[in-house]
C-alpha cells in the first residue's frame, strides 16, 4: 500500500474514532428556560471537555409530542407539572426532579396608559386583545387560564384572547404593541423592561414549578444524568437565579 494512502487511512481512522467517542446530550426545554439553559449548557461544556450539549426549546406540550414520536432527546425540562405527568404516564421519562420555580405576571406595553389593580380590570373597554399561550400546549397559558377562571372572567375575556405558540411569543406581541396586555412568566418580562411593564403580579393557585427528567429512550443516558445533576447543582442553580428563577 502506498505510504500516502496508508497515512490518509490512519488519519481517517483516528478522526472517526474521535467523532464516535465524542459525548453529547440533547436537551428539550421549555421556551422560558432559553437564556438560562444556554448559559447552563456553556458552563457544562466548559466543565466536561469534549461534551456537546444540543438544545431544543419550545412549548412544553409541543416538546412532549416530539419525544412521544421518537425524537432523540436525552433530557426533558418542562415549565409545569402537568406536562411531565403526561410524559410519566406514558413511561417516556424517568428520574424526575423539580429544579426551579417561576411566577406569572400580566404585562402591558411600556407606554400603555391602562391601569390594572386586579385581573378584573381586564374587562375595561381599553383592553381589546390579550395575549395568552395556548392552554392546550403552553404551561404559561394553562396557568393564566386557571387564574382567569378562578376570577370568574373566562366567558367575558375569551373573545379577546389571542393564543400564542409559547410564552415568549405572548411577550413579543405585547412588546410590539399588537395586544393591550398579555400573560407571561416574570423571567420573560424581565428580558424586555424597556418595552413592556409588569402591570400586575398574578399569583396562581398552582405553584409554577419546573420538573426535569431523563428521557427513557434517549441515546445518551449517562450524559443525561450528569447534565441533570449539573442543573440541580449550586452552579446550575446560581445561573437560574441570575435569570430570575427562584429556588424550591
């Protein structure tokens, strides 16, 4: 065999050996975790040389459907317990842990003159469009739906509701002035202080707690366990706190 060909084959063998052995973990997480999990992923990669973290963000319900259809996901982090309950009932996840909390707020465009002292103020004539995540798949929307129903306002406000694909889309609608108000997580509202204002804190009867779990069918189980441990570690919790999430 020619020397040059032998060298190329040796280099190719080394390359494919390194590629095959490179560790990775794929994480599907609620849209509200986008900024925090990007930082957590960078921190994790810095602490574990050669490991690559792949991130996939979206509405928790949509992510669950992807996992149920066989998407190669190793870790699932949901913005609510109900979605993770569904995953658990279908035997899709294991080693479930709660890892952080959030809260819901009603936001309005920063230059809005509308005043809100209670959820009931959403009935005022100036409020014609209200952004809310689709309760069928978006936890923030489900929490908001519960709050509106508890206030006995669902029938009155439903015609004004504009459903969004995730909580951050609701925030974007408010920021652009396309709606008069919107229900979002407080962590998302903090991202756009120059464009939206928190008009009302709206505590829900159900705590806004986030669970994380290993996906049973995920191809990288051990790396999934290590990533989850990092999220739960003081380093991971400090990053979450920096983005406005609270401890359990």
